């Protein structure tokens, strides 16, 4: 399985969107500071994820969420309780 995930920084409360084939490993990498783009914002918690059979589908969804403000806004509305 491949996953699109949303992390929330417990430091600045901002979100990070990514994709992976292992949620546990990827969260660990983020929280250990091994990801350059997020290491100054640790610690993180997973607040949302979607599972896909196809890596291509997961990557397309990740790009969609990152590049299309409407898709991002709809996701935030869907998970508004988790954003608090």
C-alpha cells in the first residue's frame, strides 16, 4: 500500500503533506530530523492519511493537495476537528 499523509507540527501547528509506502517509518524519519524540509518543526503527529494500491495514484493525490488550493481547503474542512 501507498499512503498520502498529513502531519501537524506540534511546534508551530502547521501542516505537512507527503506520501510514502510506510507511515511508521516516514513519521519516525520526520521526528528524528532526517527530513530536511521539516526538521526545524519537529515533533509531528499524523492527523490524516489515505491509502492507495498504486504508488502513482498516491503521488497524484499528494501533488493535487499541494498544488491546488481548493483541494487543500476541502481537505482541511474535512478534518477540521483534527486540526484543533
